[in-house]
C-alpha cells in the first residue's frame, strides 16, 4: 500500500489525485518547505448567487471514480501588507471586423481601423516571432493573419473587403487556397481531448538525480529532463497532436446577471489531427530546487522574449531555453501548425516562495514567518528590494502571456483541497493567492489543484459543495485535477473540469519498465526515456 505520490491517479485507479505526499514523508515532496499560514489576508466578499441551470449532467460523464482526498489545515492571525488589487473584468470575445485596407499599412493605422489597441496586433506578430513597433509597416498578407486570428472565414472576409479584390489575381488565388484548406477541416470529438502536464525540467540529470534522499527521489519521480521534453514535443507533433488552449474547449457566455455559462465548443482541424491541452505546475523555482540542475528563474532576452536563467555546475549564470516555456515557444514558432490559433499552455503558480523565480511573497518584505530557506536567501541578498522584485516579476509574467500562455492558481501554499482540508483553510490560502500572486500575473479563472487532489470524486460538483461554491465566488470556473486516464472532461453549465496526465520520470520509467503503458497513444516511451535515468524509486 503506497503512502505517497498520486495513489492511483498516475496508475489509472481514479481515486481523486495525490492521495499521499510526493515523498511519502508527510511533507509536500521535493523537499518543498511548508509555508506559514500565520498571515491571513482580508477575505473578499462572497457571491452567493446560484444558477438554476447549474450542475446539469451531460454526455461528458465519467463513471466508476472514487474519492479519497487527504489534506492538512492551516491557521491565520495577522493582517498583511497588500499589493494593489486588480479590478476583475468580464471576458472579452473577439469579433470579426470588415475593414478596407491598402496594400501597405502601419500597425498603428491598422489598429485604429480595427478599433483595437496597437499592442494587441504587436502581440499577434510577437506570437509569429516578429518584434515590431506600432509605426512599422505590414503588407496586406500579414494584416490578414493578424486581423483574423488565423480563422479561415475571417481571413476570406478580410481579403474580400480589399478594394477591387475580385480584379486582383493574387488575392483571388489566395481566397481559393483558403477555401480549399477550409474544406479539409473536420470537427473534433470534444470528448477526446487529452491534457498533459509537466513540472520544471531537469537540465543536468547528474545534479538533479544525485543522492539517495527524498529530494533525489522526488526529482527522479516528478521531473522530466530537457531531452525527454523535446522528444515528447516532437513525437506528439509527428503523431498529429495539435495544442489547444484550455478555454478553447468551450464557448463561454455571460448573462444579464453576470453569471457565466459554458457549452462545448466545436474545434475544426485537418483530418487525422488530435487536440491536446498542456499545463505546467510549480513554475516558481523553489529554494529546494537550488543546485539541482534546473533553471533558476524566468527572464527576458535581448528581444524581450521570455527565456530562462540557469546556474551551471561551476556557479556561472547563463541564459537560454532551459525550461518548457521558451522550448515550446521555439518549437511552435518553427511549427505553427502544431498549435490551434496560436495556443500555448497554462502555468499553475503557487506563491509562498514567490513566482517565476522572483521572491515576491510578502514574507520577503516583512521578514515575518520565514522558513529556513527564505531566511538564508535574504541573508545572502542584503540589498534585496521587494518592490523592484515584484515589478520585474510582473514584467516577465506579462511577456509570457504575450506569447500566448495563461496563468492559473496552484494554491498559494501548494495545499490539498480534499476531504481533510477545511473550507477555512482553503479560504485563507485563496486570499493569499489573490493578494500576492494575482496582482503580478493578472486575473485568472483557472485553478489547477496541487497534489492533483480534487474537491470531490468524479461526480459533478454540486451546490452543496461549499468549497466549489466558494472558489466559484472568487472567479474560478476551470478546475483541473490529475487523472492518468486518457480523457476526463466535464463541461457543465457553470464550470469546466478536466483531468491531467503526468508526463514525468515516474510515468516514463514505468511505461518502459513496468507492466502497464499509459502513454502509447501519445508516443513510444522507450524512445523518450532519458538514458541518464538509472532508476526511479517506487512511490
């Protein structure tokens, strides 16, 4: 009987997430220090409105799931210093606009015609790997791609809006080509969209996997190497997988009362292509990762694009693509057909050690309730400026979003949310996340549960589930657990819920050396497993 790890979700037993600790020692695994809950924040006012159409059952049900959630509780006593709180906005829906454009137009002029901020167009070009200014000229072909978001109908409509389009042989040929490409699209079966996830990547396995303690075991089990990630990305692309945004799984509307509603979207892809969703956990570069051969933080390169800082074994610091974000960005810039409408993944962040490698939690400012690691880090950085650190983290987070990535809560303290965790503990943790993480990364409607543990078993969330009702009141509508089954997607009137599959050392090792292979639909694990993995301890 296992005492740590996913306790079934990694092995397909569907018991509701990480049922024990990652290292089986009573902590959170990977030697992640337990955060303090001594500093609660002021609670947001809860919205108690309930939707009469909520909780309806539909064809996306999964059966025979069992729940066995375990968690710890925290407490709070003091009031914190709060960063400025962002104002929540209603979700925006892009609409197709018919405009008349000349053969050459500046980005600023195009934005004015489209009634958009120039930064929106700059962002779309950035996704194509083009760094531009608002006064830079683009031709009608580029404007077509920018304005329509790579939508066939929209692109054709824009081309037809050009003056005398029907007398221009080049435009007529382009429209015919788009029509032909559109005709090859087929609807995706929305019940068959898998969701994969990673943690931070190990650049140097000699350091990452060194030792026989629980930290080494955790890195062997839960981390993927850079080589494995690159091979998986290429193999899934070769096998016809196309990355889609989690939010593209649904059509979202808001009624007159401000309540959101969801229905299945219809994604169209070329025949044989298969959609998948991707997420990343714990992109915070905890102190416990120091010296383990992973990137140390996210930074911006000379072009303002997100990349990584990495400390080599000899102590020198270099920058480059040492983790998932820049690696996937590079791949998809070279293979744009590998992503639907420029999609990227969702990054799940905690807050207790800061975000993205920046020490942004309030404890680093106040010096209160510090862990040993935090105190040691502050002692080593006597000139630390918390406000400057937060500003830098915010700038990097925005650059990451500008390339198409989204952010999600992973809870502030990497806490469990299941049966053994009180509603009060979840409230205290959520308030900290909203106070100290959201102002840096912007609003999110997604929570990716730490330890993979869910709020309930596989049955629908209900109005009687106080934790679900509370998280909904705080703006969360997308909920993701861990489930090693190929597909688990619930699209309900008032929420979306999806299970995720771990692509880590534990999964790869057992798919090659164990009795069951759970990734054969994605790739051949024997061609992926890093030869520098000599063993992966049992959970």
